[in-house]
């Protein structure tokens, strides 16, 4: 995921709105200083939105004479272009990298062909918790400076909820009733920006966490051993619930015609009661509505709250171009990102949680439930982070768009995902 994801996920993990194209970074591997000025220049490409600017300013302030030239793009565009730029030698010094192996910009995918610099000797690399370490590494070496942890759930606009007279649902049955009541009041429950295909997975992951992993925390191991499949598992239940939410009116009209950016506008402005997204969206909603109150909670997927799990995993990080001619400055930047100062600045702006312990970070009240779920070990990784190749996720994303447009079925999509999964790495 962008989302990561923020899935990405990842989303997205975290994903961001289109601000610039990666082509502006084409001189990255050769950019070390500006002619005649003595200013050292670092080039950087990111799918991040809403938090990078402040981090760059702080880094430049701590390093007089340094200028960071960065570009931002949406997760889909970034994933399509970054490998091409790395292969052609036109990639920037530092770039966003997703954890694990789930998409074309993920750690394993970029480290395997030698595109990323080994960061194992950096002072922060040994401090990763075990769950994050495996997602930042490839074949035992660290390639990704993962600075935050993210979660996926239902983000509510509390002011819009108050105006509606409704309360956030606590069970699956209450969720469906909530959607019907919200639709009847003319304010749909959740904004859904499925025009950006990475967004399609977010609500599904929130449902899969409880329906698939609630009864079977070893599901990933069984998939890897060939003892389970998408098609013959509770993934079918999660798919059905996702479609039931659409049929019940949980989302605004025409999700496929709504971009991620437009979905933020709907939720921030109270035109929906919330949005199903990663915690990273809270900072974006606050940017659009500074006076708004937004809270992330688990998305109910059954009528047994004790069974609820949340998708929560490493967010996107930063890798260093193995061919950079600006190695010292690139390493200085990722070290700053992983310092308490840089990390706390990032996660505060993003509305996420720090990847490393003992940073002195104070959890935002909007993330209290996510923090509790993480502390109680009631989370599962973003599903794609443990898949053997990026094709599985790409098939799922395009398939979900086809389901929403009536061109495919859940059974067909899951069967195609199984085929891609069996193809291995």
C-alpha cells in the first residue's frame, strides 16, 4: 500500500496529491553544488504531501549552505516513474521508498537490482523494532529510513457528526444503519476517492484486518506455505462487505469519479461525515479545515468488537540512490529524518506515530485508538507489505476499480490475485 499507503499504502503509505512531476529531478545523481554559488544541493523525490516542507526547512536551517530541491507527486505516478529514473541514471539523491515488497516503489523491489544504498551502518538502523526491521531490509541489509507507523480506519469529522445527530458506529450492524441514516440526511457517511486507484484498497484493508486476521493471525504464513488462497478464505467476506457498504449508500455518489484530493474536500468540509483512510489524511483534513476536529477509529467489520483489528504498519520512508554523487549530504538527510527532531516533526505533521522508541513524542488525541490498538497487539501489517511481488497489489487495485464500474466481480479479482501470488517474487 501507499498509504501507502498509505498504503502505501500506503499509502500512501502515504500518498499525496499531484504537485509536480518527477521529471524535475532528472539531474539528481549529478547535482552536488550550484555553479559559482557554493551552495550544496540535495535532490529529493517524494509521494509525501503536507509534511515534507517543514522537515526540509528544518534540515536546511540545521545545515547552513544546503538547499534541498524536491518534487512531490501522487503515489500512482511516483510508482510508475521511479524505477525508470533509477534505471536510466536520472533519479534524485534521495527518494521515497515503501516498506516491504508490495509495489514498484517498495524496499525489496528497488534493493534487489541494486538501486538503493545499504544503510545498515547508520546509527538508527539497529534501533528498529522487529516488525519494522523486516520491512526496511532486503536480505538482512537495511535500505529504508522508515520514520513513522501508520494505521487505517474510519476518520470522522466530529463537527459534521454533531450536526447530523449521529454517533460513530461500534459494530457492523450499526455501521450499515449509520450509513443509511447518514444518506437519508443528505450527508453520506464516508468520502471515497476511487479515481486514484491506490485508494480502492484502503476500505478493503480495514475490513480484511478483522474478517481475515481476526480468526486467523497466521493467514500470511499459510499463504506463503501454499496452504491458503485469497479465493478460498475470508477475503471473499471482506470483498462482499465492501460491496455491501457501496450498495447501502456508505459512500458519496460516483466514487470512481472522485479523486483522493476531492474526497478530502468532502470530508474536511462536512459534506460527508468522514472518510476511510490512513491516519496521514488527518493532517490534510486539518489543512483544509484548521478548526475541524477529526478522529481515527477502527472500522467495524463484525458485530463482535472484541474481534476487531486495525491495519497498522510501517509508513513510507526514504532511501538513498546507490549511484548518487552526493552521498555525504544524502546520508546526512536520512539521518536527520531518523533523528528525534526530524522524526517527531514528520509524524506530527503527518498525524502518525514514530517508528523508533524514546523520541519524546506526545500522541495526538486523534490517534488515541490507533495507539491503543498498537499497544494491545491488535494490529496486522498492511496486507500488500507481505506479498511476494507488486503484481498482486496492482491486480487488486485495477480489479477493485473494475468491480465498482461493474466490469468485474470479486471472485474474478481474487482468482487473478491468487495467480499473481503463486508466481512468487
